[in-house]
C-alpha cells in the first residue's frame, strides 16, 4: 500500500523542491515535472488493478517501513486517517494522470517567462493533492487536500494586471467559502454517526440536520465543479488564466473532483428524497440553459469556453439526480467526456492565442489552412461537446436522455416532469452547437486577415496533446456501448441494459456510410464544377474587403 503514499506525496515533495530552482530554468523544471507525472501515471495504473479496500494509516505504515509505535498517537486517530481505493476512486485517478501528462507536455512550449511564476511546482502539488482528495476516505483528510487545491488554483493564474488579480482573489474567496460551509456538513455527520468515513456514512434526509449536512457538502461539490449558482469564477478564470491552467483545473481536474464528490454524496452518503431529486434536476437544467445562453453572446473565445464548462456540469447533475444505474453511469461518462473535450478546447484556444496573440473572435478568421491540426482537433471537440454522433459527447448525452425517459415511469413529481427535463437537455445541446458554429466559424473559417499571413501550426509538443484528446473523443464515441461503458463505468454504477435500440458502433457506421455517399454524389455530379467571381457593386470590386462576420448572427440573443 506504499503505492498510495507514493502517488500522493511524491509529486508534492518534488513540487516543493522545484521552488528551489529559479524560474529561468523553467524548461528543466518542466521536464522534471513531466517525468514525475509519468511515474505517478504508472502508479495510478497499478492501483487501478487493485480490488476494493479501505486502509488506515496504522495498517499502511508497516509496508512503508515506518515505526510509529514510539509516537504518542492514539490508535483511534490512526484509524481515522484512512484511504479508499474502490472502483470510483480508481477510475478518477487514472484520468487525473492522463490529463496531467498531456497538459504538462503542452506546457513545455506554451508556458513562457512571466506567464505564471513557479508554474511547475504548483502543477505537481495540484496533482498530488488531487490524488489525495480522491483516495481519502476520511472526510477531514479529504477536506485538507480539497482545500489545498483552492490555493493552487489561485496560484496558477498570473496576476500581471488588475483584472487577473481580481479574478484570482474572487476564485480563492468562492472556493474558500464553500470549503468553510463543507466543514459544517462534516461536523453534522460526525455528530450524527460518530464517524468521518465516507464509505460508512449513509443517511436518510428526513430531518433538518441531515438536510443541512447534504446541502453543505453539495455547495462544496457545485462550487468546485462550477455549477449554477456557484459558477461565476469559472468564466473569469478561463478568460484571465493561461490556457494550460484552465485546461488543467476548471476543465479537467476540478470537474473530476467536483463530480466525484457529487457521486459520493448522492449515491452513498445520502439517500435522496423526491423533492431533492426535483431540486437537483432543476439546478441541472438551469445550469445547462443559462450558461449556454451566456456563451452565445461572448466574443472572447476563452470566456465562451468558460461558460460551456458551466453548462456541461448540468448534464452530469441530471445523471446523478436520476438515481438509476444508467443515470449514474451517464453522469460519470459525461464527466470524463467533458474533461476530455473541454481540456482539448482550452488547449486549442491556447494554441490560437500562442500564434496570434488575439483572444477576441472578431479579431480572428481564416486559420484553418494555417493551423490544420488545431482546426481539425477543435472541430472534433466542438462536435463532441455539441452531442453530434459518433463522438463521445453524443454517447453520454444519449445515455442521459435514455435515463430521463426511463425515470419518467417512476412515481413522484420529479418523474412526472420528465418531459421538461428531457426537452431542456436537448435544447441545451442545440444551443451549444450554435455557439460552437460561432467559435469555429469565427476563428478558423472565412477569409484570413492579412496580419495572419505568416501564421503556422504550433510546435508538435502543443498540437500532439490536442490530437490525442481528439482521438479519444472519437474512440470513446464509437466504442461507447460495446466497450467503454461496460468496462469503465458499469463497475462503478452497476450493470444495466441500454434503453431502446441504440448501438454506438452501428451509429458510427451509419455516419461513415452517409459521408461516403455524400462524397460519391459530389464526385459523380457537377457540383464540384462552379465558377467563382468577385463581387461588383457600384463599379467597385469589394471581395477582398468583405468579411464573414460570424458574431453578427448572435446579436439577437443579447437582446433577450
């Protein structure tokens, strides 16, 4: 069991040592951080093969060669310092390792001098604390790691101007306040059960104390994940922080941790009543619609992605609010899918910023040919988050839709409103697609501006992580029902049968056949033979001066 301690404390220890190396040797620090992340990735893969078990410090210390018998430590205290490696925690740490590796690789080129001071030490400390939070069974130990992540989130945003400094402070205050509220919930659980173990806690929300405890922990989960109404720090952070920091925390690790804790709360620690399901379902659909409407009116593409990071949390909340096995599996699947394409989108945004220095969609255009890998990756991510088959976002959203339909056959007011939950979830996907037409069209399509004539694709260390994440979007979508969900998510949620007639591989083949048929029709017809002429108005040719004003189509949303 020394694997657990190595996984948690190795990156933290090395991160602290990296503070001793001056920032002018940031490449050396980045390589060291990358090697440590590779090592912890191998450790997490080893832990993933272990069975369910909860161990306390007294049981683990002999395997580490530690002699704690001479220390004046209560045996009861040692029993409280416990770690849990069940199927849920093992699933999360594997994906934490994956995102840490890809973002560290990307950062070797992207992170320049002055962008974030001591970036790599905080990157490693964040990684170790994320492992610690997921593997902790004791709620106070969990809270210690969870709180440390708020500090590293604060430090991974550069405070070079007033706006970014204000964003960093706002983030720290919101995260810190939610952590304080969580202490109240943990204290109530301790008072009622005499235990701080997550796996041993199972409370019926039938009295005021358990309800307060439930909401106290729920606030912490929602704030970390960036759900409504505790979401306001996410778009600000996405706009002001380096793209790699946004991809690392709000897009991936914070989503994994926040939804991981939501899974603990809703599937184990508390047994939800019908009115709690109504509340969670309402918060889910409000998060989806409100955030995506805000995304539609954004012109800063990083801020647009920040609002979508909020919107997608709503789908995860819907899955867990259903309380069924397919709902839990769908929520977890969408959590992972969102981390994949959302971190990919932030990395793509960072690549555009790296080459152009622009953050406004109005200032860009025509980069598809200049940055083909970034363009194709962004297109895949955009279709994935919008729920377009056969990509992974479609697979997890379809499971959520199936879960809602199945939920409608149950008793209670929440089940009777299933049509409302379903309609708003589908509407959210349609609006998401609309906003990403704006993003992709505004940045990569239309006519290239003269100042971007010499723009080229980013270095391989930057486009490779994007390409890997885009490939995962395809693989997780095509093999969702046949392999991904049964092998990765059913061990956590339980085995279930998919509702209706749907197979991800069949859908993928139908899409491929449709595309091939379209290509054949195009080649066999005269569609490819057309004439292009310049515009001629009032005796002047204006083709070179006209521009595809993508953002103009979305002004209507701003007038609502």
